C-alpha cells in the first residue's frame, strides 16, 4: 500500500451544482477520497491520494473553471 497524502486547497466550489460538476471530474480521474467543506469561507477541498500531486489537482480543478490554490 502506497503512502497516502492529504492535500488541502482553497476553492470557490460553493454551490451544489459546483460540487456535482467536481464530483464528475473526481470520478473521471479515479479520485475516490475527497470532500469540499462548503461551510468554510475557503470552500476547502480535501483530497486523499497516493498518486496525485498538488499541481495535478490545481490543474484539474482550474481547467474546469474553478479557483484552486494550495491551502497554506
């Protein structure tokens, strides 16, 4: 079993529709473990992955029209 990374991002995934669109993107890219905290001011996207890097996720979400920055 590979080492799992927990990646956190600030996003603008605010609505149910936004979350549904991102859910399809995550499914298409075989990302099983992810959540978006839409109650948080930063709409924090949390991804658990042993393959993807920060830049992969940022590109993936940004290509679909959403803000995505590493949460520091």
